[in-house]
C-alpha cells in the first residue's frame, strides 16, 4: 500500500509540474500586447489558468498556480513579456496574478463531469467576473486611479477573456476522458 501511495504522490507532483511548465511556456507563445490606454497586457495566461482549472483537481490546480507564482516571484522569466520578480506580484497586474490560484481552485471545485452549462458558467463567473472585479481593485490602487476608471480600462479585455474561457473549455471537452478522469488504479499482487 505504501508503494501505491508514493506512486500517487509522484503522479500529483508530475501533474503539477506539467501545469507549471504549460503556464510558463504560454507567456512565450504570443508577445504581450499592451493597449495604449492600459498597463495590463493581453496574454494567454487566462486561457491556461482556466484550462488548468478544468483539467485538474482543486488542490492540484491551486498548488500548480501558486508554484508558478513563486517561481516567477523569485525571478524566473515566466511572467508576461518574459519577466520575473516579486515586483510583478505587487505591480498593476499583481491582482490578477495573486488571484489566479484561487480562481483555479474554485473553477476546479465547482466543475462537473457532464453539465456544460455549469462548467461554462463557473469558468465565466470565476475566470472573468470575479477575477476582473477583484483584480481591478488592485489595479486602481497601484496606478492611483478610481475603481470605475480602472474597470473601464479593463473592459476591452473582457471579450477576449470570455473567448479564452470558451476555448479552454473546448480543449477540455476534446481531450480523451482517460486524461481528464483517470481510472482508479488497481492493486496488482
């Protein structure tokens, strides 16, 4: 039994590592596009964060995103634009970054195996609505503008992030079921 438990722990470590690697690579897939009126870049991070939430168990998703943030905070160039450092967590986009682990946890926690409406609603609710409403508080504070002005500045990003949630869910739906819902391992004597 001890060997089986160690095997499951190793699988969790591998899954978390893969999620961190996917998220880190995603910032290099397209260059960050910063609109003239905003200090927040357009990236694929939201897509990958939501995809990780759909693919992983809540704790795995939370740990993966938290580890990603830790690695970026200590200076690995895995944040938008190939940047790293603690200052990114407390800068204008820090609210988004810091909320990512919680967003993934809640999406992963509330997703279902069969109900597409619930899964998309949870993805849109947590991945867009709650993320934007809360992260914009930090944005407004960090660049010293009103919350309404910061929220207005973020409006052009919302349609793109809605598309990212639908794309993440579409990818999740097309993956083989044994990847998403692995069969319980049997003990061989």
